[in-house]
C-alpha cells in the first residue's frame, strides 16, 4: 500500500489499483481518484510476479518470456 493508493495482485493474475491518483500512480494517464478497484489492462495475459506501491508510485514485476 502506498500513500493513499493501493495495488493488488489477484491469485488469477490480474493487477488491480485504486485510490488517490494525484501523481499518476495508476498509470492510466489520468489524475483523478479511483474509488473502486480497476483492472490494469496492460498486464492481462502477462506473467506478473509481484506488485509494489511506494509514496507516490506503483510498480509491477513481470516475467519475460
């Protein structure tokens, strides 16, 4: 969990984010609050190994083929 935003890796492989997006933490090219978890479509079908959130950023670790 970051500062006012969250990122989660579901057991089915989806990455979800929600919360304050004032600094573009969500990577969705917007800067508005996300009240409900959204699926980050860029990572669908990728082998996501982990996620992290820091003060004003989020990150995803993927396994390259």
